C-alpha cells in the first residue's frame, strides 16, 4: 500500500500541523518558548523530544520530534544544511518517504518555513516501527538521507510513556548560529602522513633563464624600424632585435682597435699552444715527455682556443654592425635578446644616451625557478634526503602546491657546509612555475619532509584551537551539540595534523567556527537547547 499527501488524512494533518505551529496560544515570548525546550525550571515537565542527526557526503539533516501517534500529525522540525556551502537549504521541496513492510507513505514538503528549517506534519498510518527516508532534490536527482527507524505509538498514553533517549550533553550551539558563521565539520580519517619541517625560502631565477642586455659601448639608443616601442611584459624570442645603438665615434674606433688587437694576440697564442702541444705529444709517444706534461700542454691549447673564440666573437660583432677601425660605415650596434622569455625590464627608450655597461633590457623565463631555503643547523640532521617538499600558498586550492614529484620539480642539493654567520644549511629545489604563481625574489614557506607516519588518524589544522598550552578540538555529536576534546597531536603535513589521542576515526570535528564555539563557552551564556519555530 502506498499513501501520499492526497490521502484522506491529509486535511486533518494540515489542520493539526498548523495548530502545532501556532501553538493555539496568543503570540508572545511565552508562546514561542513552548516550541523549544529550554533548560529552565518552567519546562521541567515538558514532553521529551527525540533527535536524529545524519550526515551524508552532501547534507547534514538534524530533526527533532515528539513521540508520534498513529493517525495524528507529528511535526518533524527538520534542519537541512548543505555541507558543500555550509549554508541552510533556503528553497525547494523535500519529500519524506515512510516504509513499514509493504506499506509506503509519502509526505512532500513544498518549501522550508524558514531558511534551512522544514516543518512537515507527518502522519504515520499505523503504530510500529517505520523506516524513514528524506529525499532532497539535488542537481537533477534525489539525494537520499536515511533517517533510520522511528517508533510510532498507538495512542497518547503510550506516547506519553515512550522511552525516548535523553539529548546528548555538551556545548549547545544552535543551527541558526552555525549557519550565521558558516561553520563546517569534517570526519577524522586515517591516512599516511609526512612529518615536515617548516622553512622560510626565497624564489630565485634558474641560471640561464634570466639575462640583462647592456650597452657594450656608450652611445644613443634608437628604436627598431617598423617595430613598436618595447614594454615590460612583452614576450620575446632568443635573438630578437630589441634596439639599435649609435655609438660615440671616438669610443667605437678605440673599441674596434682593442678588439682587433685582442684577436691578433689570441690568434698568436693559439698557434703557439697548438705547436707546443704537437711537439709534446710526439715526444710523449717517444717517452721523452711525461703524461702530466702532455695533459698540461692539452689544457693550454683549450685555454688558448677559448680566448681566441671570445676575441673572434667580439670582433665579429663589431664587423657585423658595420663598425671598422679604418672605414667609416654606419655606426650601429644591434642589441638582441640572448634568451627567450618575458621582457621584465626596460631601462631606457629611443633617443636616450647610454653609458658603457648600462643595463637596457631585462629578459626572464619564469617557467622554471629555483627555491632556496635555509635550514637551521639543529634541524639539518632530520632532513635526510629531503627529496619531498610542498609550498605553502594562500591562493592555491587547499593552500599547498607540490614542489617535487611527477612533473613538478626535484631536489637539486642539500648543503654540505654550515654557514658560519647564520648557522644554516642551504637547501635548493628546482620547480615548475608554468602557472606563474611565483615571482623572482618572493619570500615563500616550504614544508620539507623528514619522515613518514603510516595509518594515522588525522584532522585538518583548522580544527585545532589553542587553550593555553593545550590543543583542543570540538567534536559534533549531534546537530546542535558539541563536545570539547583535549587532544595530543603528532606529525603535521600540508594542513593536516595527526591526532595521537582524543579523537576517534569517523568523529566529525569542527574545521570552521571552532573558535566561535569556544567563545560561546567562555561567555557563560549557553543558548537554550531548543528554539522557537
């Protein structure tokens, strides 16, 4: 048998529900108080109220009701909280579905009487145990919340003598208060945890990923024809022409002469080193020269080649720009980007005079950066390999982003020496910065792994409130009742804390609003356990 809101009892249940809501009394404080159950002496003989609290992945449902009588409307004061937003359900219907054997009854409730609070007058067709399910339309489907078994009594006498469990004892904090501060709870879970140390760090550019273009000689900067004036933030490619320099004539001639002299000297030195090496190699074959002498001769050739290459490169730059020691061609030097990246600085514009060595353009490739931390000497033995690290960032989801592992980055080095002045050991990581969260020179906080803790009971750090030197947390034991727990903590990792003692797996701890609940206990004013609806 299936009963719905259109059942013949529906009209009677509506009248009874309205009578219950109005209290059949004149409006006023006394009438409103009758709908709650305060702890005052005036209501010590008041009927006991049963409570149900159920949590799902999406909703918390907290219901209060008096012992139901078969065939009569029983008001279920039902609080529905959205665990994703921490807000009350403000609109839309819900449906209560009742099951007893082959009998099914439904009670749709069109909308909440107040935000988050539904007041259905539910009629149970007959006495006995009923399974009750609350259906909450969510994202095109019905979220099912099992409210458990509700015992229905045959008459008022049986209901008056019903064995209803006492409400749990603890800190009372009403749903309306919870919704106001958007309080949130999460269950304590088991997981592996890393013991980490918290270290201050700094972002550095990776060598080869930053460059400064300077004026090789003094002169006047001019723009590149048919190219807009460069501004910071503009991407550039390696070798891109950034500007032209008209050098001072006298200095240009001197620099060219110096470059030609340096090249000639380097060429002569290279010829001499190669000849000496050939002779030493021949004598080494005849055992007239030692292996050490051969190595020294080879090293001398390599050094001479390096000097020759540098001198040839500088002279080639002048010649490519049309600057010669004896001819008077166009005097223009090209200023090109040495690497690909972002133009991070423009120190001068077209028409300005530059001095030798003056920085003109800065180019930065920020996709990969270095993170440098300083480890206090006392903590250094705990680091071990220090291979795993995370970065604390307020703008990241959860507040932490990985530094190492997968495609993120790697540990480069753990210092082998203690700095004599700071008594610290340097720690260096290379990490990806493709999203551009990090800025060169930025101060950051690193959490570096030192050990692993397996199968730990953990709660979010936000659940912990300090009371003197004692960490505490609030556990939600029913919809509006909380219990203060003194806890013993262990390892901390990426916003989570190991609880060694004080909280069991699955218990729901307050992760947002714990401080407000604690303040309510300090004021000495405990809110009434019930509330007017």
